[in-house]
C-alpha cells in the first residue's frame, strides 16, 4: 500500500513531488485520464494510499474559454470524485487551486474566506473543484497558489529567459500584481499538509500559499534578467496593451497567514528563482 498517491507526473508541481516524495505512486494521463471523473476515484480505491495529492489540472487558461466543459470535468468533477473517495476511506486529500477564483479587484491580499468571483472559465472550473472537495466533507486542504515557476515545463521564467537571449528589450505587463511561487515550495507544502492532516484532520480547510514579496510581472521579469545576467531591458505596459482571450486578475495577492497552523510560511521567490536558474544552467 503506497503512503501517497499523486495525480499528475510531469507537471511543475508533480515533477517536484517526484523528487521529494518517498513511497509514492504517480499517475499520469495515460494511467488515469481525468476526463473520466470516476477514474481518479477508482484509482484511489484500488491503491488505498494513506494520503492523496491532486497535482493534475487543466491549466491552459486561454483555451478554457472555448473548452469550458472539458476544463470543468478535469478541474471540477474529477477532484470532487477524488475527494469523495478519500472521505469514504478517511484519508487526507490535498487539492491545488488558484488565485483565479477571485475577481482581482482592489489591492489588498485576498483571504481564504473572501468571496470568490472568477473572471473566466479556468477560474470557474477550479472553483467547481473547490466546492466539490468541501462537499465531500473528508479531511482535506485546498491550497490556492499563483504564478508557478520551475525549471520544468512551460512558465514565465523560462519564457523570459528565452526571449531575453533573443532580444535587447521586452514589454511586460506591470498592472497585474501577485506572488511568484516556486513549484518546489508548493510540493513541499503539499507534503507537509498531507502528513499533518493524517493525524490532525481538524486542520482541514482552504489555505493560500504564494511567494513573497508581491510584485508585478514586469518587476518579476527584471529580476529574472538581473539574476540571469541578461542585458534585456524591460518596459512596463498596461494589461490593455497585451490582450488575451481570458481575463487575468489585476490583483493576485494572497493572504497566507493561516498557513501558520501547518508551520508554513511564504517562500522567497527570489531564492527560488536562483535555484531554478542554477538547475537550468546545469543542464547539458
């Protein structure tokens, strides 16, 4: 019987979980297709782990605008079914969620209990998943995070590095503010939370976890260029100058103080960025 069952195998957080987790089983899309919501629940009943982390999701924000039904199955119905299976077995379930469940208004950090109002299909699909996990009423944690980056897969850091090597200057959105979050830190938080929920199910609830300090995409880009020693100049632009199919929250700040109950604090994304760049530089 595995100690831990993880949905996802190649995504940013799942990759870090593979590095950190001990006796764990990882299920990729070939092993468990979450477009069938019952597949995840069946896998949980089959493996009977001591805890489950769902690191799989539909993350194509813009594509979700035209494929909302498909995104909602993977981000909504599938984790709800997983959570019900975990509740039946009395084991902890950790679901990774997003700042996109909020409307991005104002400039105060969003607290876990604040009213949700997604701007687009992706946020709505993740909110459906949150509601399903809570309704299962088992030991669980919903961990909302933002602006994930790592040395794996596609993300803002890798895009900026590529463009920064190709160009002398870039324009980057400066009126969206949030906390860049290293995928490794998210994986570490998920493992700590899952472990503690096994003995302390009363800690169940919704939590926020994002990197510090909060910055704009443009400021984040400048730090990437500085740490990578790239001479590329970053010029601020408003969101209106970079239209996308899906609306992005202007305010992605997350209040993370309630994570104290797990002994967790916000990670410094600048340190995480240094570690990411070091890992990328070490690759052949």
